[in-house]
C-alpha cells in the first residue's frame, strides 16, 4: 500500500488547454501554507508528494518547496508542461534539489496540434527542450498523454515517435480525459470509447515491447484484456493505495481517494454487474453524459486468470515509484 499526496501549489498556468478540468483561478498557497500541508502529509504517513497544480514550476515558492521536501525526506514527483524546465539552469537547479521524477504532458507529436490544444504557439517546442534537458541530466522522465478526439486515431504512431526520438524516457501515462469538469463547449474533444478500444491494445503492445513503463487511466478494463495489471485501477482495488487530493478551488473539496471512492456504485453500469473483472476494475464515471452503456462488455475470467492479474499487479505496479 502506498500513500501519495497531490499538492496544488497554485492555480496559475501559462497554458490554456481546451480540456482543462480546473482552469486558472489565481489562487495560490504561500510558503507557510505549503510547508503546513507537507507537514500534515508526513504526520499522516504519506511517503510521496506529486506537485500537480497548476503549473507548479511557476510558483514563486517552487524551489523552497522542493528543498523543504528534500529536508523532510519525502519523495517528489512533478506533473508539468515543462516550459520552465526548457531553461537548462532551471532544470539543473530542480535536479540539484533532488526532484528526480518528471512527468511532462504532451497531447500530440504534431507541433501544430499540440499547440492548438493548449492555445500557445511555443508550447510544444519548449516541452521538448525540457525533455532533452531532463534526459541529458540523467533523471526519470515520463510522458503523460491524454487520449482525446484529436489524437485517438493515430495514438500508436504518436507513441512510436516519442520512443524513437526520446529512447531514454522511462515510459508513459496514458489517460482518458477526466470528463466531469469539461465544459459543454469542448465535449467534442472527448474521444469516443469505441475509438479508444481500437488503439489501446496496439499502444500497449508497442510500449511493453520497448521495455518501458506504462499506466493507463480511465479506460475500461474490458478494453485492455491481458494488460489489466497496467490499469491505474488496480492501485486502489488490489494494492489498497490511498491518494490525498488537495484542491485550490471553492467548488471541489480536498480529500482522500481510495478503493471506496474510486470504485463507488455510480461508476459501474449494467455490463459491470455480472463482470468478473468488477473485483479489480473501477468502471467509468458519468457514462450517460459522454458514452453509452453498450460500450462496456461483461467479461468472464477464471479464478486462475484473476490470480495471475493480481500477481502481476503486485509485481509491477510500484516498481517505478
Ligand atoms: S467492470 Fe464494467 S468497465 Fe470494468 S471491465 Fe467489467 S464491464 Fe468493463
């Protein structure tokens, strides 16, 4: 079991992604509030912090924060667009403070498409410069890619591009979009589940054959048979992990995400009722808004097969964290 906290340092970002679930609202924590939050996690036996909001490297307290975490001996990971890390001195300073795990978000390997999605014409170039800096300095780099209507048709091609051009990356996080807070203007960015079904196995085949790490989020497990252990769902359902989500938002409450919240009744649909994977799959939320119940497929799984999925999950899932 792992306990990890997602900490938003502020809600300020230099991108304006069309599917952003929590857009810039100007809220921020000062350093005293940040250190209080970190102390609270330590008191509650959290062993890792993920800086996730909104662009953490833009916080004026960014370096003070990572130095504080280093002092407190708590592991750190960052989710970033990488723009600030395109500056080699900035990247080196963060690495000198022992920030050793970087997740850079990219939405396409086609520069014009990525830049159109984040509404900044220079974003792709700076993110790639950041990736080059991090890899040159020898630290862990994962690419986070959201599946969306722009990239879903060529997803495996995009993975091949990054594997070929950045062979030293650790791997990928492949996320279906968090749909609950996307405004109706941008519903069309949400990929069709049937399109996701077509690309998910070829994508995982490519990544696994390259001996890279991969985790898949918000993709129904019935689409990824034989790769169930790569679903983030098993962190909660099999490994009993706990994540604390800290929001800087008047409408979203901070709190713990665990198996009870991640696999709540409202995440399962008619096909899930008799599905043998329900024990380890968290289903999918708000299906009627964006998807159809007929997109899900009841699975029959033998006890041996289920045991083998559980074995693989325990063996591989925490390997890279
Ligand atoms: S529980 Fe539901 S979403 Fe999960 S694999 Fe079964 S049918 Fe698919």
